[in-house]
C-alpha cells in the first residue's frame, strides 16, 4: 500500500523552461552496500550521516526496501518536480533497480546495470526515516543546480540477472534449406497475391493453416501457426484484428528470417484488408510474426518467471515497471512518457511473456509436424501447472481450484500489467482451468 504522508509543497519550483547545463557536486562515501540479490540480507554499518538538501526534477517515486532489497521493492511515495528531499550522502545502496526496472534488458543483452540509491531522511521537511525510503541518483539536483556524483562509487558485477540455464531446443525436421532460395520466396509472394486478388469471402483459420503448410512445402523445415484472440474463439466482430504468430525450426529461421518476416507482414495485411480490420502494429513485426524453435520452447518452459531457477519462487514483474521513464538531464528536465518504449516492445523479455500468454489462452495450432504441436502443448501445460502451484503456495487465501491468482496479483495489477490474462476475454479462464485442472 502507498505510504500516506501529509506533504507540504516546497516553495522552490524548478521551471521546465530553465535551460542550464548541470554541474557536478562530488561527495565522498563512507559506506556502499550491494543488495542486488533478492534474498541477500545486508547489514549497514553506522558510518555517520552527511545530510544534503536536494530538489526533485520531473516525477519519480521513493522506493522502500523489501527484505533488504530494492529490486522487488514497491514504490512508496510519489514525488514531483520541486519537492525537497534531505538525503544521506555518506551511505549508498547499490542495486540493479533502475529507471525501467531494466529486467528485460538483462534478459536480452545480459548487461550489468548499476544504479546508486541514497537514503531519504526528510521529504519537504517531514521526517520519513522510519519508512526506509530511497531515491535514485540522477533524479534530483542540489540547490546550486548540481548533479550528485561520488568519485569512490564502486560498480559491482557480483550479482547478475541470469535466468535458469537455457537448454538447446529445435523442431524435428526432414529437410531444411542451407541457403536462401529466391524462387521459393517468389512462390510464397505469389501465394499471398493470389489471396489478395480473390474476390470471395475468406475463412481466416483455413487461410492461415493453408499458408503455414505452403511455407513448409516451399521453404522446407517445420512450420507452426498459432491463431489466437477473437478468431480462435469465434467471438470476432466486424473490424476485429487477426492475431496470429508463426514459428519454424532454427535452421529455417536463420536462412529465411530477414526475407520472410516482411512476407508474413504482407500476408497478415491482406487478411486484415479482407475482413475490414486494421493491423495492430504496436509490437514490432520482428518480435511477433516469426519465432524460432529455440525461443518458442524457452517461452513454453516459463523460465522467464523464475529468475532464480526452477527451485526458486516465481517472480512476476508487473509491466508497469517497464513504462518509459528514461531520465533526460537536459535543461534540468526529466521526461516520462508513461508508455512502453520501443526497446521494450521489441525485447526478447516481452516476446517470451507474450508467447507464454498465447500458448495458455484459447488458440488454434497447426503444423506439418503433429509431434511438434504435441511437444509444445505438453511443455507449456507443465509450466503453467508449476507456475500456478507456486503462486498459490505464496497466496494460500486464494481459491485453490480457481484461476484468480493468474488473473491478478492481489495488489491492483491485473490483465496486461500482470500475466496478460484478461478475465473478460472469451474462454480465457476456462482455458486456464482446462490446462491446470484438466477440466473438460
């Protein structure tokens, strides 16, 4: 729950029109504690306090530690442009929690983000030390318009976010192309054109399954199509968009990805034009139209939710953490779009979450290899059962034979912001129950 505090507005307000380049104020740290590991308990030595008055720029949140960590901490108090803080510059906390929580970037690039947090002693003259709140470096300036810097901050690589070791996986296939065959691609393009010029009404499911079969026939390898959303449940209306994803074996993906993704995009545009719908292009085509076998099984195994490994507890990062909050120190302004940034929408992290959601909601799967379809279904069902059981163990008050724990987290996060399951979508709850409890 957000911390309630009687806030007195600061008399100082930093105008967004000020155009001053920031200077740096150097401070010497007495103590720096690294608390990257979620389960790590850190004892902070009393090295004295060096209070410093600073002013917030833009909109941000003070973060309260949970179990000795900032990474999984809840946002405590919202602070706004001009709010005055009294911080301790003698002791800092080093954490991987950053502007966008940056988890997705660590999955995609295995990078090592480093962020320094300062303990907040007062907010607008109010003592808030009992709440153990922290503010991130670069979200504030001093009264002299200086950015705080510490010359003896040590960046650490002791704890990095590595999901459980990824096993190698591929679809079984009889024949794959070792290099691109332009003639085969032209045939696929001609097939798309034939659908486009056809005048009669189309059956979306039939056209997708037929097209998937044509892909395998002409490009070799193993192809799988996944129709999901309203067209999978038969609840589509006039103007409903068509949700479909294709997957292929790793070798075919390597050979044809660059040329094939634009063709898949053209095919889907033709289908949308035929039914009078508009293509939803928020997530880039490269991230959703063609998935290699390796990433498909990574998603089906659900490991994105187990950053500490299979033996650890599931960790669901609500997508609100990833809203674009990039700090821009330009004229002392901080931009916060409140939307998902392009990098996140194109990230492997989001892709794996979307695929897991697609595989566990109403869908129609077709392939030239029925064993592949069965393998995907079995893997994702086992993963969902494990995830559901682990979440229920953490929330014993939930209905043990329901799916409410998959639809919302009990803290106000649901739907897209949680696991992506929307309770008002046709067949979603029923599909989850069927997979977990084998209900007919």
